[in-house]
């Protein structure tokens, strides 16, 4: 591990100033991703700016009826919050599906969104990787890729984003607020992650040196009827091989509103807009749920060893939507 300087920030503007003074610095929250990558030699910051003690650890009502989540709120506190459990249950389920209890106690909301999109080639510095060393190639395309992307990938990178929390936040149109040396800004989560293209090392649209301060969940009555379902290769904590965050409002057997996001299928949490267009105004039946899944997955471009994901995601979407429709009908 490279020797590094450590500073603890006293306030948000002070944290931003410390990073602005040293482009080779990184913010440190819970450290559950960054520190691992430092141990592997993937990340080699010259300075860590500790933001864990900043006053960004509260979940508060937003002015329009939504919720404002501080960037240093731990994943455990987020999952346990009564307002999240009541109004956005899929978010609680997604957080609890991720990592272990010990890691959730350390991991922060801001850090979770900023964890690197990665695979085994990224974390092995002896191998080429366009995310780690732009232009060196993507060995996963021809190598081990059974849990890699089927949507939105390119020849430059086929890794998938690992966040469970991010999938639910994407379904609920979350907005990310940040602070920079030039002032504050915000990004809808739909625009937060950049497409892979030919620059997979550029993962987010955050300006250089930006510090995430809050994530806002807009009011969404449909979110109270929501569910997160994760499929993984073992029962203990592991990254998903496929996941779905869904919310459904059904009245008189017809879908009035649907929200759908997919995980472990792309380099970012994937909002299933094509599927939502099929669902809205359609009968709440398994036939239409399957048609919605097919509409979204029509763009899938699986690699030789991960084609199973297309079938898995289709079945997962149908199962989750069917369960929600059944609950609504009770």
C-alpha cells in the first residue's frame, strides 16, 4: 500500500478545499470499498480526507413530502429508518440484501453510490483492465464473464455495478446533491452514472472533487407497494447475479403506475423504461409482465457465458411483479 496523508474534515467546505488542493486525494467514508482497493494496489491516493464525522448523518423530511438522506448515514441506519421502511420498503430490502451486518454498520450512503464498478480483472493489478489502465484492454470479454453485463456494455468494459441500494434508489428517481469548490449542485440518479462507451474509467458525472452531501427521495406513493428481489450464487452475502426493484399501483386489474429497475445487468443500476412503458395502462397479468420484461431485454447483448441472465431476469421481473399485483388485489 502506498504511504498516504490523512486529514479529518471539520466541515463540508473544509473537506472540499482539502481535496481541491490535492487532485490525488480521496474522500474516506466507511472505507468498505476504497480501503480494499488500496490494499490491492488498485487505488493509490496520496491523501485521505475523512468525512465520516461531518454532520451529514441524518434522514429528514424533504419539503415536498419526500425524504432527505445524508451522505454519511450508514446503510444499517438507512434500512432501519421507519420512514424508509414504510414509504420505500424496496430500499430497506435492497440495503439488507447487500454485504454483511458488519459492513452495513460501516458503509455510508454516499460511499455506496461511489463504489467502483468492478470485476476480478479490475482488482488484479497483474491483469489489463480499461477501467484501471485506460487502453489496456478488457480481458473479461474473452475470459471469465459469467456475471457480467448484458445491457449497455461495450467492448471496453463489461463489468456490472455492484450496488443493491442504487437499484432501489434508481427506481424511485433519487436525486444526488453535492458540494464543490465552485458551489453546490445536484444530479438525478438517472444521470449520475455515465455510459461505458470508450471511457469506462469515468464512472460518474460528478465534477472533479465533488463531495456528495445528500440523496433526496421524491414523494412516490407507488413506492409504498414495492419490493426488491436479489438472486445470488450463495445464501450468505454476495454480489447479485440479477436483481429487481419494482413498485406497482394496480386498480381494477390495470397497472396505473409501475417503477422498475434492474441490478447486476449493466455498469450502472438499470432503469427499465421500456418495460415501464409496456406496463403502464396494461392489465396486471403475468402475460403483460412477461411482455414488459421482453421489451426491456430485447436490447440485451450477452456474452457466451452469461446468456442465462436474460432468462433469469425475465423470470425475476415476472415473479416480482406478479407478487406485487397479488398483494395489491388483496
